[in-house]
C-alpha cells in the first residue's frame, strides 16, 4: 500500500546566490511562487552552479480580478474536495499559499476561461523551468479528477502542492548538493515524497531514464527527470486507486485491462 506523504515541514532553498551553501531552515517556506531551488542543468561534465532563479511573479496580473466558479473562496482555510489520494496534498495548503495559488492560477489561465488547458499547463513555470509537454500530459491525467479535459482551481492547487512536495523531497535528498540524485538518494527522495516502493523497483524505474550529470562526482538523475519519475508514479497510483473500488489495497486486472494500462503508459 502506498504510504502517506511526509509530514515534515517544507524547506527553503539551501542555495544562495553565488553558489554559497546555506543550511536548511525549519521555518515556514516562502510562498510557492518564489520557490526555485534548482537552476537549469549545467552542460555535461561541468559543475552545476546554484544561483537564485527569477521568482514566478504573479504580481504582473494583480489588476485582473476575475472570479472563477464554482470554487470555495480563495484565501479561506482549504477543505479537501473529492480529489482522491491527491486530497492529502490539498489539505496541506495554508491560507497564505491558497492566496498565492489564486494569483498563479490567474496568470496561467491566459484565455480567462476559468480553467487551465493542457497547453497552458505545459508552459506554466515551475522552479525556473516550464512543466513541459510530457509532464503536463501525465499530470493532466492524474489531477483532472472530473475528466473535464482541463484543470480547475482546486485541481490546480493540488497539482502545484504535489510538485512543491516533490521539489522539497529532491532538495532534501540531494545531500552532496550536486544537483543530481544517485540511486540511493533517488530512493530516499521518492520514499519521503510518499511513494513506498522498494529499492529494487526504484532501480528498474530509473533504468528507463538516461543518466545525467556524469562527472567527477559520478552520475545521477536530474531534477527534471525526478519530476517525471514522480509524475509517472502518481499516474500509477491513480490507476491503482481507480481500480481499488473497495479500498482493500489490492486490485485484480485481466489481460485486456492490463494491456490498456501498459500501452497507455508507453505512449505517455
């Protein structure tokens, strides 16, 4: 059975401007739109540098006061909607974060439709880069709980809190501050992110990804690759939950059902 995500407090980015290291802080994190722990990946063979990324700045569109239906009022204490296992991330969002998510949602919703499309999600900034087409496709499947083909505000808040939790897990596991996770660190990060898989399973999952960051420190999985791994694990967890109708922790597939699942994942 899958475990619950870690209840540890979120951490501030440990990398200060100029590549200087700062110890993790136990205080509350900055608003999610300012969280950017990792810069773009350095070319192979070069030491990655850690400078602060420009924060995701929703202030540019504060003048727009569009209301999005039919959501609970932004800024109020969140009440987890019917979001399946993702509801545990939604319930972690505090009042300040909810207000920040509202602003971020407004900026991502470029066509002012009241929801976020696949294209809008794929171009949305996160930690100094965009979500990207491949990850957006997976995340849409996982967090579009009402199967509308778009992401509403509650789904968006859950999705972004999930990504922030994954970023925190990567940051905490990257103990050597290399910007990459070795096999031991990957398993530690995935476990703290709430996915209880064995080390052997994690090794098999990582075998499908090209190894990045080969240099004097060895090789590892980049931040972008880690987000992809966690997104796929989230998709698998959702498939499991959809089929575990009795919440027994066990599911049974026939060959046809299993074939659909496998081929859907292969074409993601």
